[in-house]
């Protein structure tokens, strides 16, 4: 696969995972009135935000590995 096509594919995978993560976070907050990204340990470590960021960024990683 050419370089330009690979870059486009990786970007598309990342965009899809980011949009899906945002949609899931929105649905959970809308349905249960609870923001997953607000979870934290001792008000110091934002585990929910870290997990949300990892989920959103996972598409870029998987796209880079697969393509």
C-alpha cells in the first residue's frame, strides 16, 4: 500500500474510533446522567478521562499496526 493511502487509512481509523468514543460517552451521559470521563481516584488521577482518551486514540494505533 502506498504511503499516502496508508496515512489516509490510519487517519480514517482514528477518526472513526474518536467519533464512536464521543458517541458512547454522550449516550451514557444522556441515558444515565453520569459522565464516565469524570471518574477519578482521590480527585487526583482522572481514570475516566484517561480511559476515554485511550479508547479514542486506539483507532490510530490499530490503524497503524494493521495498515
